[in-house]
């Protein structure tokens, strides 16, 4: 591994946002160095859901056949359960070409994304932790870090920071304004005897406005987890691993579905940054993408699709900066405008809807309405999986339907 490297663009973090940015830049002929502290393949705790907008980016990266040919589960039906036990099940309308996406384990997905980036011409430097950055002038910066107990120096004109929810590099730049707003735990189980095409989302009073989930992976395997607001965890002193165990044992649906199932992975926790609408996703010589820029949906915790979209967007503006030679915050400001135009409304409305769902009686009415109102049920399903903006649920006509129950 070289201890000194240069590149036109250096991407720090090789998750979905970083790998997609590197891919689209390399495809356009840009010299890109993709750096990650891990060695791939590596796992990451996640719900593993990839929705339609994310699948569109995967298709652009040449991974459409990989998704369909590798046996990843495509759920066909969504179940919602309210705090009072009301259940609503709905399928998307196949005539409109809509689906609930795929469940793709991050171990497989992230490795495939990195492979595609490298195949497009990206240089990959794994096992490298970036610790600092210094400016050498208006057009040059130096990154310092370590790999295999050796110091590493990297030089570039533009850094794309894609270092995720922990955002160690981004925090050092002073660009992560607040700690993660959500926290989740998940584990993998095998021995599922339920419907392999059924996604389950459970709103339980103890974790509102968060939820517990059962996401089928095929072959009798499930991704199971619970996600909650960090403030709720602290206020109620919740142990999320215990909360997940209680959900699996006491809720009648998972208890029946998983009677003979067992965990095949540790139950791991991860913070989720959801503050995209409050972030400045750029600085001199830096663009921030994905969860490092707060791009996790505040309502659902879904982050893969927006990360892929954001990576592609950042590649466009990085190329413009390379063409103009202007890497200042002023020169990169158009990226910030496009970023906020695309994601702010989603995050603000999702946060409002999340607040409404912190009241059990509202969650009960949402599911009760979905039970006998087909169009409303599909709307809620599409919001939950990221096909429709949460702002749609805040329209007066929709709110009236919720209140009517």
C-alpha cells in the first residue's frame, strides 16, 4: 500500500454514497481514489432495504441483473401493526410498476458497489483511517492518516466525505452539527415460517415514534430490528437489544412466525443521522454525501437509496469543479442548493409525521384507516418505503382521513 498518493478526487468512505460517487466520476474519466478504514467485504448493521430510487441508481451502475439474479428477496406485501394490535396488509399496484424494493444484505451490496467502482477505474485503498486534513493552498489539500501502523499522506483538490453516521472525518471538519437523531439495532435470524414475501412494521407504544421490523431475506432468513429516537432511548432508559427480544417474544405475530427460529448474527446497534435539512453539505475543497450529510429518513430510518442518489449528484458537481478549477465553498455552492432542493422537504415533513406518530392514538387511527381504505394504505406504504414524500401525508385531505379513522 502506498504511503503517499495523489488523485483528482479522493472519496473518504466506501459505503453506498462514496462508492456511487467514485463510480460515476471514474466512469467520466476522473482520477478517483476511494479510501475506507475497512477491508471489503465488510458488514454494516442496517435494515438492508433498497427502494425504487436506489434500484434506479444500481441499474445505472450496471447492477440491475446482479440484483435480480442473486436471489435477493423482493417483498410483495407490507403489514402495518398499530400499538393496539390493529393490522393492515397491502400490496403495491403492479400495473404502475411499483414495488417495495429488495432486501439486500449490506455485506453483499457494499462489496458489489465497490467492485463496480473499481471496474470503472477507481483506485481503492482499504484499511486506511483518515485522521486529519490541511490546506496547502486554494487548490490543494493534504489528508493524513494511517494504514497497517504506517502513516499515510494523500493529496487532492477535492474530497468527497462519505464516512457515514459516525462521521469521524466530517466531525473534525466541524460539518456535523449535531449527534445522530435515531438509533437502531438489528440482527439476522433463520427459521422463519412466515410468508417470505411479507414485510412487517410494528408500531409499539414503548418505542413510538420508532418501530420494530421483520424484513424477509429469503431462504427462511429475516432481518429483525427496532429503531427509536435517541431522545426516547435516553428518556425512557431503553435497552434496545432487550427491547428487540421483548418484541420477538411478546408480540403475537413474530412469536408465531419465529417459534423455531434462531439468531445467526449478533444483534448490533448503529446511530442514524437524519439532519440533512440542517446541514451545510460542503466547505472549501469538500463535498459531503450520504449519512455523513444526515441523509437518513427521519421517519423510516431508510438511507441506502438517498445515499446512492447523493453520490451520483456529488459526482456531477465534482466534475464541474474540476472543469472550472474552483474548489472554494462559493464555487461548490450549487451542490448545496441541489442537495437541499432534493432532500429538505422530505426530511422536514418526515420529522413532522414522526412527531404525530409519537401519539399512540394517531398510530392506531393510521392503521385502522389503512385497514379499510385501499388508497390510503398504499399511500402510507409508499411513504414508509420511500416511494412517496411524507409531505403527502400532511395534506389536509389526508390528515382528515387519519382523524376520521
